């Protein structure tokens, strides 16, 4: 919260601002030229749930990523379920509502 200049996460408006700022930052982090938009969204959601450091570790591990750009699987069941549920929700939104990289 401090990173985003938010001093009171119990305040719903400030909490939403911190959460959306964090999502934007993660989205930019996984915005590679050779990465499809769907993969970028999946990485963003996984990093939001498990942490950006964990996702970066998984990409370096041959057990989870064969090319360092995609994940064969996610070792945390909770994160895999979170990513699937949120991605399905995002995919169901009308085009004008989807997350866009700034």
C-alpha cells in the first residue's frame, strides 16, 4: 500500500485504488512483445494471487516452464484455481470492459 501512496487499506476507495494500481503494474511487468494478451492476463492474475516473485521463479524452473515464457502448470492449486476463475470472468466481459495495458 505504501508503494502506491495508500495509507488506509480499510477505506474501500483507497483499497480499490491500491488494488487496481497493483494490477496495472503487474500487467506491465508481463507485457512482452512475444506474449499473447490472454497469457499476459493469466500471468497478471497468477502474480496478483501468488506474488510476482513466485511467478518469476516458476518461469525459471524447467518443471513449470519449458521456455521461460509460458507455464505448463502452476504448483499452487489455489493460484491455479484463482487464475482460472478470474480469467473466465474477464473473458466473459464485453470487449470495452476488459483490462487494457496503459
